[in-house]
């Protein structure tokens, strides 16, 4: 095997091990996301029994692209503490949200919101809000102050709703891997988060 390829595999392996170790250590004392109800829907932690459906929903909402392998293992091992699912009356996963801790999040007391989505047939019923509420109640109960997100600058469909919910842009940067301009945003549960729509916020980084 060529040295550059070996170096790349080692780098990916170390990053994957770091992701798993960092998150499993952080949530080792966490309880599972508690069960909540919203109309005919149930929201709870992403137990292994729901993982396959949650991953299928993720892929469906990402044009067939699956979640990366390290995170699939992470949610297999700690999904009920790091993920939330919404179940319909027949127990099928119709919404899911994935969270995790990056080194920056750990240093700042936040958790990273990497994905939150609802099946198109079940949108407009408040499930997206309830997924967020379940996560906020869960992580705040374990001492987390807020959450972070990274959104591509031209992804207005994700960016504007996030700003209305209270996310603040704190950094704009160039992603060398994709060539895209991206925003790093944060939302602190007690100071920033709002469920009602607010006027459009600025796309310029805050102080």
C-alpha cells in the first residue's frame, strides 16, 4: 500500500476512534431520552430497534447518501442517549434527530445538531419542533448549555429556519473538502432558543 494511502487510512481511523471515544465517554452517565407524546405520535430515544428506520430516513432525505460508518456505530452504541425519533401510531419512524459532541462543543458546553428531519408525509404537524424540544429537555437536563450547527451558506432552506429559531452565526468559513462557504452557528437553550417564528436575522456573523 502506498504511503499516502496508508496515511489517509490512519488519519480516518484515528478520527473515527476519536469520535466514538469522545461521545461515548461524554454520555456514559446520561439517561435515555425520555418518552414524550405529541398527538398520536411518540418521541423517544433512538433505541437500536429504531436505528435502521432512522438511518433509512436520513438517506432518503439526503438523496440516498447514507450516514457515515463511524456515526452509524455511534448511534448503534449510544443512540438512545444521542438521538431522538418520532414514531407514528403504528410505531414507524417518521422523524429523527442526531446529535453528537465535537471537541469544540465539549469545550464550549454545547452539543452538535448534525441532522433533524421529518418524513414529507408527516410534515406540518409540529414534529420538527417536538424533536427539538425533546433534545433540548434531554441535553439541558444533563448540563448542556446549547447546541451548534454547520450549514452551507447557500442552503437557505435550512439557514433561515435556523436563524428564526434563535441560532446565531458566529463564524463563516471556507470548507476545503467541499469548496463551499459554510456558517458555524450556535443556539443556547436558555438565552437564544425560540419556538415561534421571528423576523429574519442577519446572515453576518455576530460578535
